[in-house]
């Protein structure tokens, strides 16, 4: 079974749109709003597109609006990976 952790998301965030020098992604970012991390809605759409490409997990745009923190996004992706158990 495939997994998707905050470390996976950090890697995707760095690879897709980079990281602002003032942001420490290695800290506990799970409950920090993407906007507070310096990621606007366009950057989040780029992150979601990269997740879809790498993990085959499409995230509808209307769902993206509710995924306001890395923790919420990671949980959403984990629940939709092949072999994920429905909760």
C-alpha cells in the first residue's frame, strides 16, 4: 500500500513551486495555512498537479479550496491512493 506523508508533501512543494527563504518547511507545518507558508492559490494548484502526476491522485478544484493546510492535503491524498482503506 502506498503512503503519502508530510515529508512527501514537502518534497512536492519544493519541487513544484519552491520555498520562500523565510519559511521553514521542516518545522511542524501540518496545521499552518498554505497562505501563511507563502503559497497562494496558483501555487497550490501547481502542487496538486504534481501530486496527480506522481501519485495518480486527481484532486478536484472545488476540493482544493477546502485543503487549506499541508495536514489536510496529505490526509486527503492518503485517503485516495491506490489501496487506501476508506475511513
